């Protein structure tokens, strides 16, 4: 006889396993439509779970200036503000997240590139992408969208090095632009990564342009909802787009395609979004 604690733990494990392969488990009709017509859970500032207190402050600008004089006081505040996720990259993938907002910066004293949100992360870009690629190798029917943007402290050579690394690292898993594929298309061709790179000076068949992101830039949830509703009334953008839900609110206000939020492991964020793909009870 299992205890209540054991039953709860088994339930959590079953839910995690289901979310880890939710694309593979969709009804067939949803695997034949473009990814831009699915509801996809996303992670805003996806790597902001491993911020480095020993690094210098990158943003906001006003705080960056104070960091030089009051780093002991400033950095804990910036870390608290900048921490947008609790789960690491593998845990987010296991939780069903398939869109990742990735912000990259160079460090003057390092040859490596890092993610950032206020502070640099302890994890390098190469370490993060290696962990992600290994996960994809275990879940061959799952497709992720990697959105690289908001670059800081990076030279043209560093951009070239980064894109070359990403292309070599993911190789045949990279889906070429410009036609948004269906899951079926991806499975038949072995594609698992749509790589968006927001730098117009770099053009490559496997580097997708910036993905439109609906960001309200508001602190009041009511204002965020109002903004997203207004955007929705303007009509659906072509291709992939993101509805930025950086505050938690009722799932009834969510918009279809990519829905990105902070602290994606809290409550039933991922399940609510995936469920939108199952709203139609037809075959």
C-alpha cells in the first residue's frame, strides 16, 4: 500500500513524463499544421536561474553605474530582480517548455559568452546548449524554438563565432527558413531546432529572423491583459509570434502560438497552454 506522499510523488513523475513528450503525444491532426498554429509554452529570460553574484551588473543602466561603488549592496538586489526562472534548462524542457528567450553577452575578461538578465549567468552559452542538445537526443519528437536576442558587449567576430558554434552543435537538427514547418515535417526531416537570431547583419539559411514578441512593459496584470487583447484585435501576425505573459493571470486570457512567462514551473502554466491544443474534441 502506497502512502499519500508516495502517490503524490508518483503523480508528479507521471505528469513530468507526459509533459516531456507532449508534442509526440498530440493528436495526429495537430502534427500536420504549422507550429505557428499551435499553443506553445515558452520561457521568458529562460536562463535567468543561475545568476552570478560575482559578475558585474549589465542592466538596468542606472543601477549599473551604482554597481561600481556599492556592489555588495547592489548585486543581491539585482539578482532578486533578475531571477526569472527557478528550473534549470533540462527541468524546463521536462516541464514542457519549447520556446526559450535567450539573451547573450560577452565578458571583457573571458573568451566565453554568457547568458544574462541584470547579471551574467554562471553557465556559459556552450554549456547551456550542450545540455539542451543532449536532452533533445533523448526526446527525438520534441521541437524547440531558440530565440537569441538582446545581445550585449559582443563584437562582430563574437557573433560569427556564436552562430558557427550553434550551427555546428545542432547540425542536421536545425530547421531551415522561411516556411514554418509542422511537427510532421520536422519528424520526417529530423528537425528539432528552430533557431532565431536577432542580428540583421547575419544571413544564413538556418538562422531565422527575430520572432515577434508582444510585450506590454506593464507592472499591472490588468494592463498586460488589456495590451494583449488589443494586440489580438489587430489580427494574427504571420509566422511565429510570442505573447509575453510575464505576470501570472487567468489562462482564459492566453493567446495562441508561443506564450512565454517567468517562473514557468509555478502552478499549471505549461499544462494550461498545452491543453489549448486539445480543446477540439474531434479526431
